[in-house]
């Protein structure tokens, strides 16, 4: 088990290092004939050249930012090695740093030969594919989210609006939320599997859009009017079924409108996932996009279930 004390990563010595993605090496000969050892040797040469041709001259040009103690090829090796670790939401290692070292520390026991996974942060699949070119399947990425456009919540309010006076009042409420910097024309509410990441913004929006007209006008000019209520009525995934009926209806309508923006529905995608042959026919890019859409729809359908 890879459970010993953490040691700072350093430059390799002698032959090419074992695969940096596996704990407890010692089986390097399995790579022979695959081209991996040769590729690693080439990478080490490239790292060496890159450091002396680009990195070191840059640091020397900025001595106020990079003192002599950090101008080290060994430290640069550490940074490159850490960058090789893959990401999982359910990761088994964390990066720790100080003025003297960078080190990757196991957060739980890792069996010999098993991959070491870092975390790139709390990231939804759309963020992973945009920044790193891969996704985690829905069941694995506990950090996956679905976005509901803020203007979609405003649109979901319209079916309950009767007459021009109520329509004008709706936009007065929206302008009020904009001035509070709770909403914006291009903003989103972020709904995760286990939490609402934009809790304050969504709570305030639901309150303002759903409160009676008299109450809205009475408290509109009261500075800090909603702080106490937000503290007492925090919006979490588990608390959604306990929200006021008007709040749940607005959330449900917003989720339904968001689902209409996709070209396929959840049932169609579930049928594809259950058919391994059909899923295998998708290109790699199609599979990645499929997983992004599927995870978002699952989160939105969870919201529908909570607001029913």
C-alpha cells in the first residue's frame, strides 16, 4: 500500500522513470517494446532544453519575482511531474505546497500499480471538456452541474403574469434584482447533484419574483432587507422540497424550459447508454459531448423530482 510519508518529487536519475501515473512502480520492463521508455527519455530532454532556453531566462529577467532559490531544474521537474497526474472528482491525492516544497500526498491508501489521481478543482463536465479535453461519466463526477440561465427564470414567471400592470411589475422586480447584482442577462444559476452553488442569488431571486406585490413595494427600499431571511432559509438540494409552493413551481418551470433547449431528451440518451453497440458507434467527440449533456439533464431531472 502506498501509505508511507509523503516525499517531495524530484528529478529522476539513471534510466527513465516508471509511469508517473501509477503508484509503486518496479515493473518498468513491461513498457519495453511499447515506445513509452523512448518517449519518456525524449520528454526529459525536451524539459531540460525548455528550462534552459525559456524558463530560466524568464526567471532571470524577473529577479523580483523569482529569487535564486527557485531557479532550479529540479523544481521544474516537480512541476512537470505534478502536471502529469490525472483528475478525478473522487481523487486519492492532493497537492500540498510551501515555500520549500511541492508534494503530492495520498488522501487514502493506494494499492500498488493503481493510478494516482489529483484534483483540478470542483469542476463540472462542461468545464473539464473545455479546459482539459475530457469528461467524467455522470455517475463518477459528483461535482457535475447544470446551469439554468437567469433570464430563463424570468421567462418561467411569465405564464402567471396577467395584464400589462403585472408584466411591468415583473420587470420592476427584475431591475431590482439587477441593481442588487443578484442576476444578469448573461448570468446562470448553478445546480449541482448535492448543492446549489449559487445559493444566495437563487434564493433572493425566488423570493423577489414570488413575493406579493405589496410586500415587494414595502421592502424594496429597505437596505439589507433579505439578509436575515437568507440566513434562516438557506437553499440546499435537500431543502428544495420544503420550499414554498410558488418557489417550487418557478424552479420547476425553469428546469423544464432549460430541458427544452437540448436537441434530445433524457429518455433517448438513456436508451443509447443502455445499448453498448449504439454507444460504441459514436465518435470519441460525440461520446464526450453525450456525457456532458447527459449529466446536465440528470441534474435537471433531479430538480424536477424535488419540485414535484
